[in-house]
């Protein structure tokens, strides 16, 4: 049983467009929600993260929107670039250290 | 920069063989993790360790064991490899001082024939 449900599985966006990836969870004990970015041949790397006391966090072109009541959070990539083409994983953690990852979204940004 | 290295990028083994996957981190992190990554399933936690000689089962520990004899090294062992253990294996480390970030190695692509 997947603790964090991620969609879509794959996404194609034109350069300059907005990429949106969604995640949902059920466990209300989750208190930390990171997004990881993985390029081919590399391990995932932390991109941006949010805690449930805020509804939005922005870092450059990347924004997390968090809806605590709906138990959903999403990653928005503004002005998407071909260099953003990667696989993105959302995750959630109920305590120190243990993460539950989503199934991943393969993003392809076309030039 | 934190560096997490894994002993092999690609590995091919036969069913029934004992397989060792090694992971080394150079940042003196207390916590280390082994995940497997499969298409459509994301990353699933196999085992993790908070300290030397300590280990905790993750979500899919069956068929695996681990060893942590030194702080910087965390090994994943497949006692008798099976074809359903063909996967990408990722090691990660994290400081116990804050749980903001897990640092991942590049992964080992294991094929069991």
C-alpha cells in the first residue's frame, strides 16, 4: 500500500510552460514533505521541502503548494526548461529519518 | 560536498548467489539507508541504521540483511539472490542533527539471472 500517491506518472511540457506534479497522503502524522529530483544515472537529490505550518514555499522557479485539510501537496515548476527534464519524487515523513516516497513523475521539457 | 559512493554501478548475479552491495559516506552521518527503486513503485525502504551495529527493518526487508560495522559503511546483503530482486539499489545517508536531507549515492543496477 503506497503511503504517498503521486501523479502523473509522466509529463511533457513545452519550454517556458508550467509543470505541475501532485501528491496525496492519508497519514496525518506526516510532518515533513520534501521533493527530490533525479537525473538519469544519478541518485535523487533534495530539491525543495515544506512543513505543514505553511501553505506555500518558493525557491526560484520551484514552488510547493500544501493543502493540509485535503492532505495534498504539489510541485510547480515555472518557466520549465529542458534542463529540468528529470524524474521527480515527492515524499513524506512522520518522524525523524523515515521517508515514504511517491512513485515518481518523469518530466520531459521539450525545447 | 557530501559524497555517498556505492561499490558497483552495475552488477549481474545468478539466482542463489550471495550478493554484497557496499555503501560508503564521507560526512560522518549517523543515519544510513538502503532503498530499492522500481518503475512505478518509487523508492521503497529496505533497511536503515541509526548507528554502528544498529539496524531497523524498513518496508520491504524480506530477502535482505544489512551490516554496519563502521560508521561510514553500510552493506546490503542478499543471502540468496532471486530474479525478483533485480532492481536499482540506492544508498543514502543523513545527519541525525536534522532530518532535512538524505544524500543519495548513484545507485547499483543489479540484475539477477
